[in-house]
């Protein structure tokens, strides 16, 4: 197998992996029970993210561009207390966000 053939094979395999991951992420979103969560999550269609407001704090979850991770951002009034974390599983990302929003409400 030539070097060009190996590169073409690796590129094709990479595209297949990305496609499978994207299909899995779309299934996660389709099957995830946002309405069953203890906090209210709202989808922002324009930016393709989900947000939960617990004034003065806010959690935002979105899929990273590479589709490998869900990124969670906790925005707080005091920027030093804000947090960002990545998760492979959507349910873990949502649970972590809700836990941090709840902890923030208790600390207030």
C-alpha cells in the first residue's frame, strides 16, 4: 500500500468516525428528557445550545465543534466563581451544571 493510499484510508476512517459520533450525539439530543430535569432548560435554536437560568447564575451546554465533548459553562455574577467543564456524556454534563447551579443558590 502506498503512502497516498494509507493517507486516503486514514482520512476515510476519520470521516466515518466523525459521522458515527455525530449520529450518536444527535440521538443523545433526541432521546434526552430535558423536561424531566429538576431545573428548566431552554434550547436556543439560533446558537444551538441549552440554557438554564437561576438568577443571577446561568448554565449553558453546547456540543463542541468536533462533536467529541459537551461543554458546560457556569456563568456567575462573580467571574472568578464561574466554571467550564467538558463531558463525553450529555446526562453527566446536565447533572454537573444543575449541581453547580444548586450549590450557587445555597451559597447565596
